[in-house]
C-alpha cells in the first residue's frame, strides 16, 4: 500500500477543512471482491481502513467494514456495490453519523 501517497493526498484534501476548523466525518471503504479486475482483497481493504482511521484527523472516522462481513455485500465489479448493498451501506452510515452526533468522540 503506498502509504506516503495516500497520506499526502489525504493531507492535501483536508488542508482547507483544517484551515477553517470545520467538523468532518470520513467514511471508510466497504468490502469488495478479490476475484475481480480490481483485486480488492479483504486484507487490503482492512489495511486501508485501519490506515485511514489513523490518518484523517481531525475528521471522525467511520469504519464501514464493521457493518458487514467480507463478501456479505455483493458488488457489480468487485469494487462498486450493487444497489441493494449500497442502500444497506448508506443506512448503516447514516446510523453511525447519528451515533456520532449523540456520542461524539
């Protein structure tokens, strides 16, 4: 995983948010399917999610891999979820955001 590249991109993306001292929430990636073109393996997805959780401060981080087991949400191409899976993923994200608002870290 190109940690320096990812960290640099995250830092650049968050610079205006930090400069304005704005609240933010970073949504982590969902599981994918490692047998397709994108090779989004469970291990790589979890590694990226854990890395982002440590990198996106001052944003709160929502680890969406906690919402389902690997392979539970079907994908169209190994990376992009099907419509029903996106519906469930987004409902879980909305619930996590609501919990953050009532119990901030």
